[in-house]
């Protein structure tokens, strides 16, 4: 399977991230034809853990352009519960063994992979080969190589690929992106983002198992912090150095507990992130030439809040997952921008791997090679 160099990949992205020409997008005529024959797209949720149960499925009761058409679960007891609650036909219920039969089911248009990280690549690729569009929950995969394989599979099958970065459809986040793009407060001198929570009672959960998660806090909450400093500057970092801290090694036996990282940007902006499974944190803050802005909280499911040096931000609150899935459906149906393409997920995994590399080498600075306009989404 073809692999991409960072330079080659950056060059491709510079030609049109977030637009109709993204890798994995279908021709406009095909997309518009689908929109004329189908008003709502059917989504199947693969994995019925807490996120699917309490966030995605309820949101799909509110979406305008897609709906919950089916489920994939390895727990037979859940089949009847979900079928009754969401009126799911028996023929739209699958398990991990017969998953590939989904290719024959015209009621299902999109596969949303909501599984442990170690299973993302397998089921995204299988979904693409089945001819279904794909949403992959974050982080995209266990490593950059798997990201390449997912993108290649979607490209080869002519299906669209999105990453579960719900915040790009969320109004407070979109407002920060607008302020940055329009340089409302001038140059950004310093930016910081913190994302974490305290994991207290379940050391056996899959997120603390490296074989299933690929890492700890960085692979989970750290992706939010990385995203924040990037859309909060409108730039990709050019270098990173990082440190890891452990205060509860008896609990965090296999994965990172707390990580801090420092970023350099080509504009001269300095950035920092902190992510943890042992610290409650949820904030984005930027100090600019002519003011400041912040989101606090910045990435929770509950309503976000924001302020700037000009005053408080105030937007209507809707389900972030509803907005995210409707945006992806509009990308398929109407060729609307892909707010979180696969290339964005791949970029973030490059940064994650660089952070781990820096930690392994005692905090040494690791250079990052991206095109200047790489990966901000629509």
C-alpha cells in the first residue's frame, strides 16, 4: 500500500484542504445525484459504548440530514435494547463477524467507527471496501502508517472520510477560527491549551491499556489540546518539545498520565499544551498584540463558554454531535466543505508521534514539516 512522505502529503493538502477536491471525496455530480434521491443518510454506529449510547445516538434523533439506521455490536444483549429504543430493523443489526455484509445494505450510507483506537484502522478500511462513507472517532489511528492505510482505502473506494472532531462544527470554536482568520486582535504572541480529567476508579479500562489505546492522556484528551493551539493560531507548528510526568504510577501502569509540550510556529507565536488523565483542565487562551481570547470550557460536551478582551461570546447551544454529523452528511449530499478530513487526523498523529519522540529523547526538540495552510478543515 502506498505511503506518503510528509512533504508529498503537505503538497497535496495545500491544494485544497476542506474543499471538494479532498482525498476520498466523490465527484459533485455523484454527490448531487445522491441528494436528489435520498433526503437523509443512514448511519450505522460501530461500537455501542458510552459515547455512542449517551452522545451519538441521542444526537441522531435531532439531525436533519442523517439518522441512525443500524448498529454493529459484539454484545448480543444490546441488540434488542437498541432495536426497540431506536426502531432499528433486524436486517440493519450486525456484529463484528458479519460486518462486511453491510456492503449489500442500501439503507446504510455512513459507517461511524466508535471503537477502541486499536480497531479504528481495521473497521474504517472494511467500511471503505464495503463502499460506505466513513467517520472515524478520534484519534484517527494508532500511528501515522495506519492513517495512510485508511486514507488510501477510502480514496481507492471513492468514499468520503471524516474524523470525529465535533468542535469544528461548534459555534464557539468557529468564532475563534474567524477571529484568528480576520486578525481581530492582531498577531498572536502566546497560546496555551489544557485538556484533562481525573481517572480514578477503573485502572482496567481500555484507555489505560496501551495495546488498545496506543497511549494515554495524549492520545485521548491531548488531541483536543493539539487541535486548539492549531485552530487558535491558524497555523501548524514547526517544532515541538515535550515532557511526561507521573504521580500515580501504581494506577497509570501502562500509559502516560500527564504530558506537557511546547510548540514553535513560523509566525513567531509560542504555544504550550498540557494534557492529563490525572488533572481536571479544559481551557484555550491566547494573548495577542491587541487583546486576547479564551474558551473555558473549550472542549467538553456541555455548552462551551468564551470571552475576549472585547467582551463575552454568546451563541445558541446545540448538540455538538448533531452539528458534526449533519455537517458530514451535507459534505456527502451537497459537496459542502469537509470540516474534519482524514488528512487532519493524520496531521495530528504526526504531532502525537513527534511528542512521544521528544519525550523518549529527553525533551529534545523535534521538527515538524507541514505546508503552511495544512489541515484546518471547512
